[in-house]
C-alpha cells in the first residue's frame, strides 16, 4: 500500500520560517554596517588576514561611533575617488543606503522586535543622535551650499528621478544608482553610474540622454568620468554641434512627456 505523504509539523514550519527571517534581518544590518569599513573589496582580495580582521572590527564598531564620526569616514572615502565631492552629495547617497535597508527590514514579517533592539540599527535611527538625523541636518543645507561639481541640467530633481526610472525600465542603468544619478546634476559627482553599453541601441542613447539633460554633446572620454560602462563606448558619429544634438529612439521613449524645467 502506498503510504500517505509526510507533512511537516505546522509549528516546526513556522519556527523555521521565523528563523530564516531572523537570518535575513541580521544579514541586512550586517551588510549595512560593512559599508562603513575603510577596507575595500580589492583590499580584502590582497590584504590577507590583517585586512579581514580590520574589516570585521570596523563593521562591528559602528554602534560605538558617533553619527558625525560615521559620516566623516564615508566622506573621507568618497573624497579619495573624487576630491571635489560635496558633503551634501555623500549625505544623499548615505540617506538612500540607510532608507533601502530600513525598507527591506520592514518588509520581513515577524522580526521587528528583534532588529529594533540591535545597537547598530538604533545608531542609525535614533531620533536624537542617530545617523539619519545627522544626514537630515546636512541635507537641510542643500540649497545653501554651492555645487561647482554638479553638471548643468534643464531638469530639476523630481524629473531627473523620472528620467532615471525610465532608464532602469529600459535596463540601461541599475536602480541602486538612482541617488548618484540625481546628485550628478544637483549636488555633484558621488560615484560612477553603471550603464549597459551592450544593450540594443544603448550606444547612441547615452549621448542623447546626456545632451537632453545638459544641452552639451559629450565625448566618450568625458562620459567615462561619470559612467561605468559594461563595454567599450564608441564615439558617436551621428552627434553634431548645434541645438538639435543627437536623437535616439530610446531617448524619445525615456523623455516622452517629460518637459524641461529650465528653458
């Protein structure tokens, strides 16, 4: 006789699911904490045990540092790759990073009481002395601080976000680079933005996108300062000086019904 299929105890299943959710929450907080380490992925590959120990120590100590000390560490790291980067640009990037972590934690069921008591989480979210409050204080100055590093833009922040979202829908850019893309035209360069030059029609599109936003026809060498291309970016032979610039079918789709804020 064929036996009945074995079924797991519902209580045991619930316990296993809760444990899995706890592991997910721990991993998210740990990943965020590791972002404060001064050790880069390249350092980990070549630095051996000493680099690994420093990486672990710096990740573990974030609950002991002040919000200002945490931000100073991130700002100093950003200045190594771009000496002209502004505090506001780095604060925008950090705020987005923290917000993504919190959003993903809140989406995990049944673990709120756990992560709310984690010292690292409390360090980020404390209303009085938290990292997010410190970032908010910096960002309140965004319209007072000059941004010599920002590119000219015919679009303000809201519409830049819409343009970027359409670029991700076309699989040209990654969602994680949203803040860095907007900062490029508002508060200054933070980091190079991933762009897929191997996607269909994407080669002409990047020249078109940047021309429509800035009004300037850029050469490949200039674009490489701001974008991390997946392959070789070929010179755009169709571009020409003048008001018309270069146009592409992808560009037409991306900018459809998004009118410039600055004429």
